[in-house]
C-alpha cells in the first residue's frame, strides 16, 4: 500500500445494523452540524463487524474533509443513543495527526489526539521496531484494539465492502450484503 490518504468518519462495533433508519439519523446529524444533506450520501463499510460511516459530500473530501470529522460529532452522538454502543469519531491525517473522540449514550466519554510534530521521534536514531511500538500507542492503534482490529485494518476501512446510502430518500437500502462475511449476522 502506498502513502496513506487522510480520512475520517465514525466507527462502532455491531453484529448488524438496520439501514432503514440511517438516512433520517444522518440528515438530523448534518442539520445539527450545520451542513446541508441535499446531494449527500452516507457510505457504510464493514470489516469484521466493525462499521465505518462516512459522509459522501464535498465537505468530507481530501485532507480538509478528513479534518471535518474532528469538529463534527453529531452523528456519533446520535448513533451512540440509537444503536446503544460506543461510537468513535475519528480523523487520520498522515501528515499531521490522529484523533479519536468517543461517544456513549449521546455524551462524549473519551478522546485522544496525537500531533506527529509533538511526538518525540528522532528520525535518525529510531529503529523500525521502536517506531512501530510508538505508533501502537497512538489513537488509531488504540481504537483498533478496542474494536478488535489492527491499526492497519482500521486505516484500510475506507476501502472495505461498502454501501452508499443517498440521504435524499426516506428509508435506506438494506445493508445485508455488508454482513455476508464469515461469522457476521444481520439483525432485522
């Protein structure tokens, strides 16, 4: 894999997810975050029962778009109530930082940010093993451990099997195809 690209979104661990309610929840969250939902989609990806939700809209594209998730947490708040699980809003900017903010029952319950310029790394003296050990203490690796994935698996979630849900419709499509992996079951 080449140089990692910046991305962000919302992560949670679920055995299944009913997609019919997602468009309404996502529209309400966008309104709370003062963004228009017209023409916007919600990309839902799944890997090993970890669900990633990310908006498909110009305000979430590229590095600037990845950073948008660092300030907009309404969907994480709402999903933590609706699904009854911890939901993690995250930003991965490979040039600058990693950030994770966790919500449970609609409230912020934790968070962590590492700015790479503040991390104590001496490029000339650090071995590859020591650098990996350091990265495994950063937010994306910690989040991976919480969700049962490696840091690398977390960073590849934007490329996992996905369904794009337009937010201009009342009820979302079925998400059953996302759960067609070994050991995964969909709840209805």
